[in-house]
C-alpha cells in the first residue's frame, strides 16, 4: 500500500468528536465548515452536554453527523462519551464548536498521526477574531506555550483539545480525560500520555481558526477557571506521585508578557497587559480553590 493509499484508508477510519453546550449557532458554523473539508466530510459525533435546548436539530441538517445527548458533565466527560461512541474508528480527532477547521485540516492531522501507536498529534490554533483584543490575548497566551516548548527542543507538554488527533485505542488505554470540572483536563491527558510512553507531535500545518468572543468579564472568568483547573491538576499529579515541575522559572513568565510585542497583530500592548491580567485571574482562581478545600476539610 502506498503512502497515499494508507492516508486515504486512515481517513475513512477517522471520526471527529465535538463537545457542545448551549452554542447552537457556533455549532452550526463549525459543521458547515467541516462539510467543506478537502476530500469531503467524515463521520462526526456531536456530544450535546445537556444544553438547555437540544442540539439534535442542528446536527440533523448535516449528513454523517451523529448527535448524542447527555446530562451536563463538562467538556472532558463529553469528549470521553464521543470517543466511546466512535466504535469502528481507528483515529479520533477533536475540535470545538467555536472552531472553524481549514479545508486541509483533517488530512494534515491524519497524515501526521499516520496510525502510529501512542502518538498524540496537535495542530495550530489561530484567533479568528482579530479585532477582539481579549480573544487575541487569550490565543497569544496559548500560542506562547506552544512556541516556548518547541524553542527548548523538548516534547510538547500539552495540546489544547480543540485540535488533536490520536488512535482511539490509545486514548482508551490511558483512561481518557479525568474528572476535571473546569479546565486542565488537556494538560492532565498530555502528562499521562507521555508518562505511559507516548509521544506528542506538533503539526502546525493542521490549522483551526478559533472564534471565541470574549469581553473583560468573560476573559477574567475564563482564566480564573484555568486557575481552578490548575489546582485540580496539581492535586491529580500529587495523587499519582508525578514529580514533574509544576511551575516554570521567571524567564518563562517574562517571555509570556512580552510575547505579543514580538509578533505581528492588533493592539499588541493591550494584549500584553491582558496576559498579565490573565495570570492575576489564574492566581485568584487557584487561591479560591484552595480556600474551598480548607472549608470542606473544616
């Protein structure tokens, strides 16, 4: 079998999983984009994570899209449900309902994964809302993390879950996502993946455009949530005696603050200031989680 034949066969055995909650318009746009993939759409499983209005009518407008509804359990558990439902698929790719994968996205991810055992592939995420400084700052922060670990010549420590691909059996073997109520399930999965002997491969040519609109209040809530999720991650690492470093050195954080200033884009100084604010929000969220733990123990 030639390389092209192998990639085509893998594509036929691939499923896309999307966790969605209360965003029917965004989901519709995402599914419209997936319908335009190079080579045509592939099997897509939408997990409706207990939305106020069922998302099945949105999914019914698209061929090859399955919709599974569950009680609200959070995005990690919704993705676990989708992977479990993807019986018969060799590969599974994740994207989010507010993402717009580019036409060659799936082919790029599948080719990079290649059917290799224990290989977790992550693609590139671009901010689709260029004039929204909050969305741009949030994406700059994520992009900085990717660039930082690459520049060190080390394995990527994690991929965000809106653009990854893996073998279904490997995901199930590591236990899927843990029970994280807010965030950091992606960091936890990546840490457990590498601890189990797996590799993390970055494929920057596999691009999704992320259209996540934010304002000051939602930006703060998002990053405070990341702080609460980080506390959950640290507890999970302690439980399994994972001794890997939980924090980076001062240079990491200085580089984070200056990252937008070193790249093209709109309102770069504003982005830098918001990245600083994001770290304050994370500390606040982390601290709030610690306070709740002490109160429960008391």
